[in-house]
């Protein structure tokens, strides 16, 4: 376990009963037994692009940004602008150097492993139970480059359903809004671009390079190659595919909160209910933000200064602007965090060049986005607040918040105040920091809601992994993204829905409160939040719950 030096977590893990942890150990074995190999054809494409200087498909530019020449005239304003430009160039070049080193590390591993029949990734857990490959560079948890270079070592025939899921997977990787269409819409998109797919597979470097327009270009190219080989084979349904197919949760943190709160509207917003096409919570929030800003823009700027900011932002509100804030809202994003996220997105658009205006617009947009979130996910906010209040009660007694996941993993939040201590050597006096005995009340409170939800999504992944293994499926998990062979996607989809329903049929919040009352006797905890009457069985019939 990645305890990061937390003595409390280490002590709990040393004393836990091995039988209690049996399912956790079995899950780690399953994840570590998945056999991988390097996709040699993809490695050849990446090597060609890298040798040509990179700077496409998300690869960093192999060249540095040239430093600007010093102005010939000793003008103070010009000199200041030149110094600022030099600082920016140095910063960009340092970042590029770091990214080039990272890319070389990934490629060096791929080069060394390309002739291996297969290899394995041992996994460990963070303190909340989320699983991670222990190899730090080339692994399936990594970037689009890493995922494009890796495939299952074991191949399985596509079958009729596998060919369909391979096409859907390719549409998902292309993204650009295509992944929000119905399954039939995605299949139609692939049929409309079949010549582009064949061209990408045959001439990835010198062709029309359609694959480069995808959001995940290297994974998209790997899928183009796999699909073209299958369609050109004598029997596409019998074609042996090694490509992992992903099934991803729809804003998975909010899915867990919707299941906890049993709220019908929130459940529908995050695809716990069957619909003709996927519900898109990010677009829904973006529409609400736009409506709020449109109303604000019509107000008198003299009495409502944000009216001017609303007018500036009206043309820039879209799904991408609010997506990261919506995603991280369930993980405890603060106003400052939301402001910085939105500021980066506005900076990428490049329509606001004045730094002060950009900052003011980001502040206003963050407040409006958080307000819109509060309107849509009122029940989720109530549960988050209850979790935070419970954590505050515990932390105010100088106790760390601790609980046990549904699969028996004990969790202790590691947030303590640091204390300084000194070590005198023959050469110098070193001032160091270490974990103190006093807990940080603020961190314990703010971190508990997201950490608790992470412990639940890790439990869902583990339950799915165990059931997939029992059913003979090859399984890989990346938090809220579950992978298997194309032919096994339908079976995995059935399993992950059944396990989600099984997980939330447990009295999770009741068990948590009972555990708190047992672990911290004498403390008074707030009553459980009110919940709705959503029928969890509807998840079993929701095609876009994970898709």
C-alpha cells in the first residue's frame, strides 16, 4: 500500500486480519495476472514521428523555443517586455525538456519490451483502495501514448458483438462529441469514415492522417489498424483481437453520489436510468451557466459590476469550460481550484488577453459554475456536507477519520499537522519536517467526502474484477474505466452493473455512521441526510451507465 509514511495507516494495516482483506488480495492478483505486450506496429509509427521532431499527436516538440533578441534601443518598456519574453521562453523550454525526458523513458521501456511475448504489471493500492500499476513509466494508467503502445498479450476472436464494440470503441476514442451520440449514431459515424480509417491504418504518416483529429490520437490509430485488419480478413468475426475495449463511467463520482442519495433527477443526469442517448451532465451545467450569465449580462453594470464580465464570457461558455470543475466538484474542488481550472480553459481559448480581466472573468465564472452545480446536484451536496460534518466532529477531538470499505479494507486519513525537527551534523544543521501528533481539522474535513467516494469506486472496481475473473474474462481497471476484449464487453457490462447495484443495496451510509459511533464513542454525529426513492434496479437496464 502507498501509505506515504503515514504511521496511522501503517499500524492499521499491520494489525488487520488477513481473512478480512482476502477479496482485496485476490483483486490485486487478478490485476497483476493480466498479460500485456507492446503493439509493435504502433511503436514503429511513434518512433517515426519522434525521429521527425515530434510536435504532433500530443508529442512534445523536440526543438526549443528560440529566445527573443534583445531590442537595439534602450527603451525601458521594450526592455521589460523583452525580459518577460525571455522568462516565458525559458519556462517553455524547461517544460519541453521535462516532457522530452518523460517520452524517452516511455519509449525506452517499449523498445526493450517489444520482443517479449508478454509481461505483467504488479499493482498496489493507495490508502483509499484505488489500484495502480507499480511500474512508473509505460503502463495503461498513463497517457494516450502509453495506452496506444500497449495491448493484451492474449488475443480472442471478435465475434459479432466484438466487431460492433470495436467500432463503438473507435468512435469513443475519436470523441469530439461523437461519444455522446447513441450507439447507433457512433456506428454510423464509423461507417461514414471507413475510408479515413483504412487510410489511417495504411498510411499513418503520409496519408490524410484523419486519426490525428481524434482526442486520443494514438489509441484511435491503434483501433483503426485493428478494425481495418478485421474488416479485410476473410472472416471478420473470427479475427483475433488483442485490443482492450474501455467502458467508462459517466461522471462516475456523481454516479456514486446519486446511488447514495437515491435522487431520481440526479440519477437520470448521470445515466443511471435508460435513455435513447447518453445524458451529458457537463452540457447541462454549461447550459445553466449560460442562462445565469445571460440574465446577469442584462443587468445594470453600475449596480451589478459582473454584468460586464457576463457579456465578455457569453460567447465562451461551452462544455469544455465547465467539464473539469464538474468532474472534480464531487472530489472537493474549492472555489480557488475551480477558478484556476476555468482560468486555464479561458487562457486556451485566447480571447481574453488582459491578465486582470482574465482573472476577474475566471472568478465570476467559477462562482456561477459552482452555483449551477448546487442547483442540479442538491442531494449530492447534502451528502457531501454530512460527510464533511462527521469528519469535523472526529477531527476536532484530534482523531483521524477512519472507516472500512465494503470489501474490508481499513482506511485512515493521513492528514496531520507537520512538526519541525533539527538534525545537527558535523557540517551543518538540518531543519526537517515530519508527521506530527495533531491532526489537521481542515484537511480531515475537506478530504473526507472525496476520499470516501474513491473508496467506494475502488470497491466497485474490485467487485467487478473478481466477478469478471470468475466468468473467465481478461480484465484491466483504471479507476472508473474497465477494460476487456471486444468479444467480452457485453458480459463485462452486465457484471459491472450487477456489482454496482449489489454495492449500493448495502446500507453504506448507515454502516459508516454505525462504524463512527463504535470507533468514536461519546461523540455526537449529525443525523443521516434525507434520501430519495430511486430504484437501483434501473441501472441494470441503462445502456449508457458505463459506455
